[in-house]
């Protein structure tokens, strides 16, 4: 069974391999981490042990220093030796006595190789090993030239030709006259220590934990070491340079030496300028490294074998839901003879796509059926269709809801009919999705209007209905970027009441005319009937004052009177308000003699307004259009004409020249200054100046900016703010667009031109 699944089913195989790879990676990671941690901790312990041993070795330096000083004091306390240093004549008998005395002292200290006495007055040299003056000439010459108090121990080679030998390595200590004041100024005692003795002492500390031992001075010269080969200087080695540069008295670190990782441990002597150093190969630190590697590898393989068994178990358990889903959704053959490779996800994807397509087809048909039912019910159905609605929705009663698409830019609605139809269809689909959980049926019933039939379980509207519809408005705004006004009708229990409910819902849109767009309105039939019985009184006195203001060119009074006229008619019904507006337009047309031949342009303004009057969606839009109409008629009258236009444009230009630095400078602001509407001022300005107000404002600001760039050293940001453009990035873009050069480049070019002109 498992073998068949591995070879036949791709998902099963991938799951199994994923489990195996995951467990293998985890085992490898854990094994490597543990091995590295063990190696690191062991190397750390070895480093500490090596440092401890080197500290014991460093005690040798104190012993040697003390013994050398003892020998020196012993020699200087012997009267015969002192006399030999002070003797003005090299008497053979005295020299023999001194030679005998030196031999006795040397035999007392086995680590001493030889002792020499140099008399600078007679230029004679005695040495217990028979080393001649000529053979020690280099050292003695250095002694005469330096004449320091005394030297530290330093390594050198002695020629043993007198004894029939080659050269031997020794550590030399020199006592100069200044060390002992009674001595002659010319003379010295040379004490040579045997490096072999010191090497035996240092090498005695070497064991399996320490590889190579070295004693070096503070210049990297090798004093002695535990190696068989001869090593004189290690100062060029990087690890020795690291030790010499360190301020610590001891420590350890890892370094690659001769291509192999090694642990270097060091301790600096407090008594001499010696450094005790050990170098251990990293692979020798762990004595059982190979056995540890084999044990870790064996454990890893054992864990991996267990992980394979565990992967089979996990795969079978994880695969069971997929297998059960395959058996339910597909008809895969279970016979053992089938060898075809199967990708379960592809098979499920294909099957799911087929099922989804079938469900979409069914949903589309059901959606079309619901839309057709809504249209027929609201546009001429019958009681039988209403009963079908009741059976389908299982509601006790219903409420009709109307959704109206608001215009987007505040202009009269209906300018783009094709786009409006598309938007209404999109709103219907979105409303169906949002309200589907409530059992609602949605359809686009008119141009820009969608209808919703919502079933109710009780004979009153639910409390959450308004909140739900406000959420729908928000979703339409976020998803489609559109604003809608929603009207809620009355509760309906039969077919006739349902159609009446939709009529009441549509009547709510009249409230939008007074209260604004994008709201949810609920129509109360009783309030509608009471409003229809109220007597409407037209404000004719206010109309006369408006006509008078137009004739007298009193723009301030004109706008104020129109606002008061609108306020007077606001309390009436939609139809009464529309009647009053038409009556107002007719009154202006007659009283201003617009019908005369010479006022043809004014007559066209009235005609244009009457075409758009029914398409204004709010009273605020209508009032703004009335103000604009009155102002334009006022501007077109014979008393003002072109002179008035020129005065307005001149005033605006002067105002901009004076207040260009204000960041809030706008067309609305200057329109308020001249008491005209924004759109009218914009058209008037462009007609006279052949460019828009914003372009003119930007041109003035950029000219002022050019002056500041050439006359001041202020930053571009500061100049941008001084001319009223607070966004420096926008200022850069605007400047480069007008002059094809950045502000900084303009300033640089002007500076260069000014220098050349000088």
C-alpha cells in the first residue's frame, strides 16, 4: 500500500519527502551544533589548562633571574676577582688564580655554561671555557660602546673552537662597571647560561595538552624552545605579533598556523622580558576526536532511520483527509493494475473548477430570476408573483428600498448616461452580495436607480436596518468609489402595498434635495400627506429686491437676497420648491427685459438654466446655480459690460501680485473678493488673460522665486515657502516645468553669468 502511494500519488510522495528532508535537516543541525559546542568548550578548557601550565613555567624566569644576580654578587664580592678587574698589568699568576676561582664558582652552578672577565685597562679577557678575546670581540665592543648599567639576558652563539667544537647557544648576562661603583670604568663580567639546561627545564612541562613550547623576548627572539629544530626568531609570525601587541599578562586564542587551526596560549613574565608561549594543533586538542565523530555519525544515522519510520506515520495521518476528499469528489480507480501517475491537487483543482462553474451557472440563473421577479413586481406584476416571492423568501411582510446614484462632481446629473447605467448595475451586484444574508432581492429598475425587496419576519422595520444600509453605502464608496442616497419605504403585506412602498422609497429622494446627498431617508406616508395640505406662499417681495440688486449692480446685496429667498422656500415640498424656482426664473426674465434682441446672450443663459433645473440634485446646488445666473446677468447688463469685466480681472491681478505669498490663495478666495461665483470668475479670467487663474498665480510665484534665487542666499525650501508654495517637491516640479531647469541650476547659472559680466 505504502509503495503504491509513493510511486502513484505525487502529493503523498512530496509530503513524505518533505517530512524526511525536514527531519534529516533538523538531525544534521542538532548534531553539528552539539559537536561544535563540545569542540569549543573542550578547546576553552585546554586553553585554560595550557595557560595555567605556562604560568608555572614562568616561575622559572624568577629563579633564573635570582640565580644570575646571586652569581654576579658572588663574583663582585670576591676580592681576587675584583683585583683582576682593576689590575693595570695582566700578570699571568694573578690571571691563573682568577681562572681557578671562576672555575670553582661555575662548578657550583651547573646551569652556567661559562664565566668571563674583561679588563678594559689591559684589554685582556679570561673565560672558563677558554674563549679568546678575539672570539668575544663583537660582544666586548658592544659593551664598550653602550656602557649601560647592565643588560637583560639575551641569546647568542659562542664559538667553541678552542675546545675543538662548533658553536653553542647560550643566554648571556653582562655586569658593567656602573652596576658596581668600585669597579673600573673599563671592564665587565660576562655570565653565559647553557640553553640546553633551560630547554630541559621548559620541555619537562610538555605533555599531550601542550604541543610546542617557546620562550621569546619582547622582540620575538627565541630564547629557548622544546622543538628539535633550531628556531631563532618568530617576530614575523602573525600570532607572535598579536601576543607582542597585547597588553594582557596572559591568555589564549585560535589562529591558522601553517594552514592548520591551532590554539596559541601565552604568559608574560613579570621578572624578565620573557614570554612563555605554547602552540597546539586544534585537532590534537580533542584526543578522541575521531571516535567522537564516528559516534556522532552513528547516532545521526540511527535518528535518521527512526525519522523515516516517523515520516511514514506522519504522512499517512496527514494524507488521510486528502485521500477521503479524493474518494468523495473523484472516481480514482482502486485496482492495483492501474499505474498512472496522479497529481491529487491538479485533480482536485479540475474537479473544483467544474463544480464552481456549475454553481456559478446556477447562481447566475437564480440571480437573473430574482432580478426579473423584482422588475415585474415593481413595474407591473400581479398577486401571483407576490405569492411566489413570499414562498421563495418565507417572509411575513416586505419593505421596498430604493438606491439612487448621486452625481460625482456636483454638476447636473445625467451627463454620462452610459457610465451611469454601468455604475447602477455594479451597485446592484454589490448590494445583492451585502444583503444576501438578509434574503434580499436586488435589481436595477431605472436609469441610476436600484430597487431592493427585503423580507421581514415582523410587521415593523428592524432596528438595525438603517445601520445595515449605512454599511452598504460605505462598502459602495470603498469598492466602487461612488456615492448613493437610499430611501426606505413602508412595510407591505400584499402586492399593492409593496408597489406603494417602493413609490414612498423613491419619494425619499426629494428629501435629498433639501438635506444633501449620501444619506439614508425613511419616508413616513402620514408626514407626506400633511405636507401636501400646507398652503404655499411665493416670496414675491424678495424677488423684487433681487431684481433691483441686479439692476443696481449690487453684488453683495444680490447674493444675500438670493440666500434669503432660498431660505423662505426651503420649508415647502419638493414640487412646490421646483414651481417657485421656475416662477422666479420667469420673473427675472420678464423684469430684466432679457427677451429683447440686444440681450440675446442673457436669454441663452436663462435657456441653459431651465434645461438643467430638473437635474440639480440638491437645493444647495440649485441656489449656487441661481447665484451664478444672477451674477452673470448682472455682468452682461448694459450698465457694466466689458468695463466691469476688465475691472474684475485687473483687481484679481493686482490682488495676486500683492498676496501671492499666501499659501491659501485660490480661485474661491479671489471670487469671494469680487463677489462672484468661482466658476464665473474662472471663465472670465481665462477669457481676458488667455490662461487659467492657477497658471497665472503660479507664473507670478515663479517670477518672484527667480528674483529671490538671484538676490538672496536663502535655501530653495525657504524661497518656496516665501512665495506661497509650502510643498518644496511641488515647487521643484513646477519650476523645472516652466523653465526647463531646476532652481539650484538656475541659481548656479546666474552666479556664473554675473561673474563673467564683472
